[in-house]
C-alpha cells in the first residue's frame, strides 16, 4: 500500500523583487492566467490526490487566509501555519516534521510556475537509488547564475551544488521542489536541527544522496516582473 502524500507549500515570502505589485498583494496570490500562483499549486496537488496540504504564511497573511477561507473553506485537506517571525525554508520544514509522519512528503516553493506533472516527480522518487534520501526536481535554465545549479552523475544523483554563483558549470537548475520520507527528516533533525535556509544549510550536506527528476517543460521562478510576464506567456502544451 502506498504511503499518503502530504505537502508543504511555502507561501510566506515578501516578494520584494516584484514590487510595487506585491506591496498590497502577497506573492503567492499574484495571478497567472487569471489564477493566483497558489491556486495553480493546489490544483496540481489535487491531481496526485494529496492527503494533506500545509501552507505557511507571514507577509500579508490575512490576505492569504481570506483567499483560502473563501475559495477552499470546504477543503479539509488544507491547513495553515503562521510564522510571526520567518523560520526559513529548513526551519519551517523542521517545525512541521510531525505533519509528515509516515507519509511521502513534499516541500514546494510556491513562487515557481510550470505545467509539469507532480505525479512524474513522485514516481521518480519511488524509484530512486537506495542511498538517496530526497528527490529534487531539476530544469534547464537560460540564466544559470540566478539559480542553484547542480551537477549530476549518469544515475541522476547530485555530485555538486552551486547556489547562485557567477559562471556556474552548467544549466541544470534546482527547481526547489523536494520529495522525501521519514528517513530524511530523521537525518535532518539529528544533524541540522537549527538550520534555516534549506539550499545553503542543508543541501550541501546531501551530496551523493539527492536523486533528481528533470523536466523539459518551461519552469520559471516568479522572482521579477519580467519572469512573471514570461510565465503568463507559457502555453499549457509546451
């Protein structure tokens, strides 16, 4: 019997690079094709019949809460976790480790956009090499210095990681979506209980233990106005 899938959607950020658009609208509620980015992710998670979804909030939390309460009030799968002080990506995961007990866990940065299928990523994780603790989505980027670039071996396992450096060795980027299970959380809490930034304080210690699943579909970090316009121009069939 397959374990249930539970997902953490990171949605608490300020979206500073999208100002003035995000002065009054939280980044996760910025719209692409008339739907907030957060709604796109919730739809994708429903496609894999996720058991439970946890959404963290901080900046303009009242607006995120209003959106969820008015659009998903009957959806008992969705839970909210408010952070008075931002815990960081790793900190939020550690604080909610019990949420993922006995499940396939996913951590998703909700400020990314793509039409790829989460089902394919979950299946890749289930077929990962035995020594790998997590599975990471990767994509090809035309702006590698703005991404976390990974180098992988012929088995798809990460051998090195370069977080937003000039002249990185390649264009295969970390999509900031991770699939994991209890063995990874046990490792994280034992070895890095006070970590805050997942990319900087956790990933470098997982070299050789990260399996990757690559998507050839357009995948965009909605970090700037130009990136937002690009995301809005993507056709679903691409």
